[in-house]
């Protein structure tokens, strides 16, 4: 996946950004930003459905 500037965003980087966004949103607002659950994988927390779509 590439952003508008053409820079590549890896699946792992996408997952990490979502994990931190979810954590901050939950801490500040007391509710999740989105409903999907993360799973603990070897290289970090992953949303399996999203991982499959972007692998």
C-alpha cells in the first residue's frame, strides 16, 4: 500500500499505527475507536482480517 506521496506503508506499520490510535482514543475518550479486536502475534498486535486484506 502506498500513500499519496508514493511512500510504501507496510502491513506491520499499518497495524502498529492502528494499535496506537486505538490505545490513545480509548485512553482519552473511554471508548474504542473501532470494534475490531487485536491479536498478539510474534511481531506485534494484529487485526487478522485487516492483515489478510493487505498482505
